[in-house]
C-alpha cells in the first residue's frame, strides 16, 4: 500500500514522500482432516492407480478463503504404483504460498490367487510291508503362475508331506 506523508511549513509549502507498506501472511493453513490410509487391490500387472484423496482434506486459513486454498498430492491421481506401501504427501497452500502437509499411506495388496496350469496326474501306489505306502513328492509336477510373484518364488506345499505313510 502506498502511504503518502506530507510536510508543510507555516507558509503553506508542502513536500510529500511516499512509503510502501507491505502486509504479509506468514501463517500456514491448518489441516483439520487428512485423508485416511487406504488399501488398494493390485491389478493383473501387480499395480494400482493412486486415488484422488484431495477431496477428503479439510483445511482452513486465516487469510485465504477455504475455497481458494490449493490442495495437491505428491503422486497424481491415476499414477500407477507397484505392490507394497507408498506414502502420499498432501500439501495445502494458501494465497501467500504458505504450506501445510499431511501424509497418507497407500498399501497396494495382491488379492489374486496363483493359477495352477499343470497339476500332477493321479497316481496309484501299491502297499508294501505293513499295508502302507509312502506319499511321493507331487510338487515337482506343479506348474503355476501369479500376477505378482515370480514362479520361482511361489511357495508350493504338499499335504500330506513327502514320505508320510498312508494305509
């Protein structure tokens, strides 16, 4: 704001000078409600799209109207993220550039079950002494896949276990 100051003498002669007054807002907005942590289902590529959580944010500021606050998130809505935990930073900025932040945890979780493409064939065993047979290892004949786990990392368990006596 320009402020004009005038100095006058007894004869009415005047000399003005101008001072500039700047008013600056230094208070950051206040985030009253941040978005809630979310669990997202992974797609067939083991990814999920980041949701738009900015609509969940409730914030206010002493100098900027609530509707004029700028709310943003660190990963844009629609960005694909991999399986696991991701921190999403929410930023609320006022008209003076002051900012407040909060964080949300996005957990991308795989819910797709593995697919068994080849299961071993049925097998007939003949009993030995004591009318029992020992369960063979059927796991070697399994061919399986999963959208998020490499085939070599799949855990294959056989019940009853190899070597168990059955009658």
